[in-house]
C-alpha cells in the first residue's frame, strides 16, 4: 500500500507536480482503505476491552478524548486552514510562504502548550481523570499530544493538496502501527491505560517520520519563486478570521463530544474509580458507533478541498447539490449499518466480551442514533466552511454543548449512564438542526430526501425491527420514486458506477487477470 502510494510522486522526481485525485476517486480510495482500517481498529478496540479493566478502559477513553480536544485547540487550529486556503494561495503562487509560516507558528504553539501541561501536571491530572495521582499518565499524554499535532499537520497538508492516496495510506499505516504497538505493550509491558497512550503517541510519531519521505517530495514540487511576495499582514488578516472561527468550532465541538463523560466523572454521585469504570462501560458501547462517526469525519475532510474549489470557481449550486447527495447516501448507509450492528451486538457483548460490560447493550441503540447525526453534521458543516462562516458552526456546537450539559446535570444523578447517553443523543440532534438552519440562511437548499433520511435515526429509540422497516421503505422509495433521489442524482450515480466498473475492467486486463482485448 505504501509503495503504491509513493508512486503517485513519481512525477515530482521528474520535475512534474503530483497529480491530484478527483473527488469521486478520493471518496472511493477513502472508503476502500477505511473499511480495512476500521476493521483493524475494531479488532484493536476489542482486544483493549478484553485486556483492560473497566477503570483502565475509562482512563484511556478520557485520555484519548483529551488529546482530540487539546490537539487543535493548542495550535489554534492552524493546520485546519490548509483545506480551505491551500487552493487559494496555490492559485496565487504563494503556497510555500503560506505553509512555512503557518507550520512555524504551529510548532511554537505546540511547544508552549506542552511546557504548560508539564509544569501544571497535577492540576491537569485532576481535570482530565478526576484525581490528582495520575501524573504519569499526564506526562505520557503530553508526548502523545505533540506527536498527534505533527501527525495532523502532515495529514491535513496531503488532503488539502488533494493527494488522498498518500493521506489515506498514511492513516492506514498509523492504524496498523497503533494496533501493533498497543498489543505489544499490553502483552509485554503492562495491561494499563499508560501502555495504550504510549502506543498511540509512538504510532503517530512513527507515521510522521515515514511520511516525511512523501512530504519532502511534495515540498520539492512547490514553486520556489513567487509571482508576488506574501506579506505578513496580508496573510494573517486573510486567515485569522477563519482560523478563529475554526478554533472555536473545534474547541466547542470536541468539548461537546466529551461533555457527557466529564459530567460522569466530575458531577456524578460515584467516586473517581467508579466514574471511570462507567466511562469504560460507555467506551465499550461506542466502539461500533465511533466507526460510523470516523468515516463521516474523514469523508468531510476529503470533500472540503473539492467543494472549496467549486466555491472559488463560483459554482455554488454544485456545492449544494453535492452535499445533498452525500448527506442522503451517508445517512442511509449509517442507519442501515446501525440496524445490522444492533442485530449482531449480542455476539459482541455476550460471546466476545463474555458479559464483562453489562450496561453497554442497554445504551447501544442511543449511541448509534447520535453517531448517525454526528456523522451527518461532519458533512453538512462543510458548506459553512466553504462560505467562510465557520463561526456559525461554533454557535451550533455551543447550542449542543449547552443542551448536553444542561440535560446531563439533570439526568446523570437520577439515571446514571443511561441518562448521560439520552442527553448526548438529544444534543446531537440539536446540533444537526442548527447547522441545517445556518446552511439555509446562507444559500444552501435541502431537498425532501435529506429531511426524510435525517429523521430515520429516531426509529433507533424503538428498536432494530422498527428501524429496519423504515430503512426498507426508504430504500424502496429511493429505487422506484424520486422521493429520496432525483432523476438527475440517479443518473449521476449510475454513470459513476458504470465508469468505475469500466475502470476496474481495464485494471484487471492490464494486470493480466482478464484477457486483453483483441488488437
């Protein structure tokens, strides 16, 4: 896989730029690698649940959540601007200056935040884990945070340059490295959260070092001379409003995603050990739902540069049309996958985990419902990013955060973990509806199919059979009517499928797996 990806830079070594992937190609590459990558991740998560106790699993869950919260916040989300502004500065011949300055500031900010965490490690131990005696975990998290930031910079750069083969290969390598290092440290060092945190940081660092070979070639391709020098004032006045909004969006979004678990740790009636054990139960129920969210998050990152390119070209109706189609396809796929997960969940919790996590099955349907809505948010908010209205995404997450914290402070003392998941589920629906409303205000239209698909997760509260019936009716309407997909969308999907089948046939013929056509 890595060898194939590196061939994409052959043109670079000959003085030619690497060829950017097309949007449809990138989505196919993403989905193909994600299936394998998620299978690796699922197997890794199952092993972690088997080998770690509920409290250790809770420490890993809350520690990883801290990394996801702190990594973009610490560096003011500067790498997140690549997807929006690489095309802008590339067209103006100023890409080298843009990347050099933003990555330099990112490195300084990362070092400053890491130093602050080390100095105040006891306070951070109480903040993250609800107890002050987890200093060694805080120090491991600090190293993992620096590695995570470096990893994010390289991935965002490759995606923004539309080199999805390289980005996907790097993420695939990272998943394999984390699985191998995690299993190795748990077996031969210690079965604790510390081993998993160390494995994650080492995997990110290893992935960055390997990817430097690719990034070096990409950098070599960028033009060294600029048609017009990029002034400091011109650069920062252009990107700071977007960066500030994106930073707030990342901070509020990640805080929103972990609010229910922090309420469990800091405001439940249990002690720290019992609270972390409940977080471990919650973690086991989210193994499969997180797969759904991760796929949509990656898909949103991939489509942003392409939608941004369409936006800069003035073709904004095309942006709305693409998003409508993506939301419907993603929503149907996620809900259908949720039904399958519910049907087979007794095998996971009863046979694989042997009843170790007895609370998790009761909250799985709710976790799946909010995973679907969270995945659709990852796609819907790209319209606001293209419109440079990322501040509105922050307001949507603020509405969700307020809802989540308010409901959880009321529900957790009375209903425990079940109350926390109910509050989180309602809050995710609030975020999706607010994002939809902001998109409408800025020119995006939603067809009726999007609204129907967005309502499907409500059936998960009733059970898998009701949801399966709703999905089958929706699929029937999609196939035989224009209620879900328009005639133009069906024609586009049919043409795309035919194109890929033809390309697959040509690939097999070139590889000698099918007879070559007669001369």
